[in-house]
C-alpha cells in the first residue's frame, strides 16, 4: 500500500460517506407515498438527521466490532453477526424483556444496553469455546461454523422468549428483532453508542501497531512485547460492547460488521492506524446507504425493512470472500 | 474528525428545528376535520366503514385502503406520517404501548394516540363506537347500525348447535385454533354453539390434541385464496376427520380473521355456509341409510329457515 | 548473564518436559537437537518465557558487573532477589528488550508489506528506521521491502521473521531463540543465517537454536543439548556431544564422523546401509 494509493483510498471513502449521507438526506416520500429526491422540508430535516445519526453510529459500531474481531481471531470472515454476537444480544434483551414483564421494568433502563452486552459476551465466549480446534489453534472455518450455530440457537432462544412473553409485549420486541433505523433514537442509547464508537476509534488508532502485531502468531507477538492476554481481553470486551450498543440501537443487522473492515482495508491498507478509522467510516457509509436504498420502493409497499437490505447486500459478499479463500489467506 | 464535524452539524440542525416544532400547539381535535392514521388493519377498516374513508391519511401495508403507507408499529415511517399531518393515531391496544419514538414525536407534534382494543367479541361490538369516540365527532355512518347488524348475526343457529362441540381453526398446517376467549369463539357461543376445548388465546394444537378433545366438527377459516383449495384438499386432516366421524368444513372467509366491521359480513357468510353444510350432510346421511323421509324434511325445514335468516344482510 | 533451569518441569498441553537442569551461556551458540516430539520447541518456548515452569525454576541470573544491564531493564525491583528472576514472570515489554524469538512457522498478516512486518519487531520500543533497514539488508530481503508478505515463499517469510528479530535487538538484548530455521531455507541463506547466529553470539548474546540439520548444528554450535522423550539425553560442549557414540542411542540411527569443519567435527546420520538393506 503506497502512500499515494492510501491517499486515494481516503478520498474514495470520504466521497462515499458524503454521497451516502447526501442520498439519505435527500430521499423521502411524497403525499401519495412515492419516493422523491428533494431537499427535505424543515419538518423532515430533524428526522433525517436523526436517522443519519443512528445509522452512522450503529454502522460504525458494527464495523469496528468486526475489525476488532477479525484482528482478535485473525479471521477475515469474523463479524459480530457471523459469530453470533448480534443474536446473543438479541436473546439477552428478549430475556430482559421477559424478566421485566414479570419483575419490573428497571432491567431495561438505558435502552437494553446492559443485557445486550451480556448477551454479546456470552455468545462470543460460547463461539470461541466450540470454534477452537483441538490443538488450541483456531481454525477459521470451524470458528465461523460455530458462530453461525451459536447465532441460530440464540435467535431461536430470542423467538422462544418472545413466544413466552405476554401477547401485548411481543410487538415491542418483534420490531427490534427485524432491524431498524430510528428517526428519533433514544437519547441514552445514542449517547452511549457515540461514546463507545469514539472511544473505540481513538483507542484503535492509538494502539494501531499493537493491533498490527496481533496479526503475528501468539509466540511472536508475545516475544515482541505484546501483552497478548490483555490485548485479547480488550478486544473481546470492545467488540462485544460495540456489537451490543449497535444491536441495542438498531437491532441485529447482518453483515455491516463484515463488509466494513474489508472495505476499509482495501481502501487504506491493513495497518490499524489507518484501517480502524476507515472501518468506522465504511460501516457508517454502508448502513446509511442501506437506509437510503430502502426508501426507493413503490408506494404500494411502503419503505422496505433495513434488515432485508443488509442481508441481501452482505450475504453474497460473504460468499465471495469464502470463494476467494480469504479465510486461508489471512495468516502467513 | 470530519465525522465529528458532521455529527455536530446534524446536532445543530436538530437543535435548530426544535423550537419551531414546539410552536405548533396541539389543536382541539373537534374543531378540525379528522385526519386519522391507523396502525391496525381492523381499525383502518372501521374508520373506512364509518364513512371516514377520506379522513384516513395513513395506514399499514396490510390495511385495505388507498391512503399512503406510514409503516407499521415495527418500523414507523415518521416522515410520511408527518407529511400526512394526522391529528389522531389509532393503535390496537397493547400493554407495551406505542413505539417510543412515535410516542415522543406524537407528544411534540400534538398528535393524539388512541388505543382501541380488538380482541374479544365485546371489543368488536364496541369498535365503531370506540373509534367514533376517539375521533370525537359523529361519524357519517352511525356506529349503532353496525352493532344492530352484528346482533342479528349472533342469534341462535341450529346448525351451530348441531355441529357442536366444535373446534375453530384459523390455520390447518400447523393447526392454529381460536381459543375460548377470542371473538370468533364468543360469537360461536352466542350462536348457541359450544367449543370442544377451553384453552384461551390462539393455541397451536397437535393432531392428537385436536382429536383428544373429541369434537363433533372442525371448521377451518381460510384467509387467502391460495389456502382455500389447500384446506379443502388437506388430506391428512380430512382423512383423520373421516376416520373419526368428525365433520370437516373449510370456509373461505377472510373477514372473520379481522376483528373489524366486516366481521359481521363474514359471520353472515359463515352462518349460511354451516347451514348449507348441515343440509348437505343430512342429505348424504339420508341417502346412506335410506331413513324415513319425515325426519329429513323436518331437518330441511329448520335449515331453510336459518338460511333465510342468515341471508339478512345489514 | 546466564539462563539457568533448575529441576524445571514444563508443560505444553499434554506434553511434559523435564524436570531438567540446564545452563545457557552468554556469548555462545547452544544447539538443541533431538528426535521429533523430544521437547525441543517446548524448551525453546520456555527459554523465551512463553511457557512457565510448572515446578522448579527457569531463571535469569546476572553477576554484579552485569547489574547495570539489569537496571536498564528496570528489573532490579523488590521482586528480584540476588540478581535473578523467573523468566516467565518478566513483563512483555521487558521480554521484548531482553530476547528475540523466531518460531518454526512464523505467521503474519498477508496484507502487510515486508517492511511493515519487520517494523513490528519494534512495536514495544522506539521506532528505528535505520535498524529496520539494516535488518532487511542483513537478511537479504531489502529488495522485497515493499512486497506483500502474502506473496512470499515460505523461506522468504522465515527471513522476514528473522529480520524482525534483528530489528528488535537493543543494547540490552540477551537472548536470541530460533526454532528450526533451516527446514525451508536454501543453502545460501542457511549459510548467511549461520554467520548471523555466530555474529550474534560474538556480540555477547546467548543464542539458542533448535534444528534437525546436523551440518548446520556442527557449523555453529558451542554447546549442544540433546532432548529425547521430554528428558535431557545429553548436554555439553559440541565436540563431546556431536559424536556417533553419543548420538546413535538418542536417534537410533548410525552416525559417522565425516569431516573436520572450522568449529566442530561433522557428525552425520548414515542412510546408505538402510537403503541397501531394503
């Protein structure tokens, strides 16, 4: 990655971010429900800004979580959705709703961030435990398989809990489980997400070379002075919290956390000093773009669910990565 | 840092918009023509039936109307909703209330949110009145008419008695039943029928559970055209019923699946169909056992009576 | 400074090495040999402080005259008694200044350039571009500096790992540990590597190398440790150990003295009789 190429990458990323923001800011629906492309009315500006902020933060959080997981596991297929973190959050939040339905709503204070974090951590722990090969090393493909199964089970748990909930409480969960981008995000969740995103970006850039060194084998990174256990702990906590806040804000969105880091690396190279910030920008760009795209739907259907757009765009990307043997090409 | 700037700009934009919104004071609804956004197909149908078709300015993708779609409770399209300038938002009553962001915006904009229950038969009885009350104006079409029409369909029906105890299904694969506390079961009771089981809600039943209750008949209410053929030719359920001498009746009546004003129409159709079914059943029985003609004539008379009663449309 | 193993028992998964008593000299090359599964890699990882002694001790000891170096490493805290310290207990940043470790199968991110990958050697220290350049040149990969690691051959990647270890070197570095370096190397780089290792020893480092290559071992070794089944089968000066008499029972293969090289006699396993017999 020459300096010139990296410069070009930064320009490209900034352009895409600005373009997606502009697109989301200008797209709307007219009186008969047809999509329009025009400057918003004073009324709508606030909501479009709100949707932009929540998409910006959730996308950045997911993408940062993805890049941290990929660094932690040295696996380019890792992402909060693929490894089951999002579903884990979802299950734990559903459980919190259930407990709240019985015990009291205090558990859901702070917009479910606490149960979401617990869920993400649990899911990651289970995925790592079962994805770990016999020899102690982590086989990239079995890790992903383990994550997919953990995610499926966690999603099923979430459905089960939803099923157990009183009928009247189900809609609140159902909407969240499908993924959403709120025009008026809850202030507390937004602020916590913003803090998490900016802290993670700052720490990631600051400790860029340490994260780079995590790409070496464990013995090598230990012997060049990396406190491997400590850095891993930070990465586990960081990626879980980021996945959790994004899930609390926008629900379990697929693949943003996978594509974001790859887009970042292909633009500015693999060194974390650059790619962490680029990953945050890429994730934001992707989710904002997805939120914009879902408005381009006929009047008869209304706007499309965001979860569907993310999965439709991200699934093929994952398959292409798999086809290109990305899982094996990471470690050399 | 560019991102930080953008977020800051957005925050500023938000702040700039706030005072303007606060200035629009919540107006008194009765002074203005109603502008209703409904987040429930049943409530949308009620609004239309009451003659406020032109006042319905927002609906879900599942409501039958030409009004713009303003999303669903899962994903409220605030912008479209605001563009339609509603002054009343109707939501089918839930304990969890409205989505937080809708509630917040409604408060700021002075939109009134009304929760109207639509679960039991009583809810359906009061639905038009409740919507009229929520709007706060006399409806173009009197809600009383709906209540009267509904009461007509809730009179005792010989066929219902004959088919009882029964199980009412809204789905045959997997088997989903109307529980004892649902509007259709309550209507069935009002028609003189009984239910073969006492579960509440909308339980999913296994084949075993279904027949363990020893129903005399099973009635499948089909809601989509594609389902109709499916339910009628559903061999597994059909065979099981035939083997146990249980009458199986599949009925295409989507109106019965929506606890709205069209329920009355559906009920009328339902009555007609079960009576027809009973007549046909009696005829095949008569042919099969070659019984004396007098009893059959009596049965036919009773059914014919009920058919004419059932055909009385509001 | 010396590195001393006293009744040290080291566990690596299910494998147990020891208890062993060993002493590694500074300014000397110690070659670790032994059959597969004998415990070479386990010993090297223990020397690097990557595996703790489960029982007994694996300690660094230094004399009074060398305590200045220990001061630089800021290890003469209350925790160090009488100028010695358990090697597995030193912190990672101290470890980085104290030793370099080149594993048998180095791994790096495929998307990193060779230079980036070598620069990682100084991640815990002040960046030092001239030293990185020197490391690249001494390992003969300066021309590849802007290539991606993913495009390199296995031998070239091993050179990158060795260059990283050279880049990591500071005035305080005491140990250079290299695990089976010759398995993927061509003769010219093997030769250059041998010279590098001797050069490091001449600079005062304790160089510890595991290998199966007896020609290589003979060329560079001052001391030899032979491990078999998790125990020390033989240890001592290279001239004493690299003899058919000592090696034959350890490897179960006939050995023969071939030629007298600069440092040690060349003692090689024989194949002809095995091939003829079959």
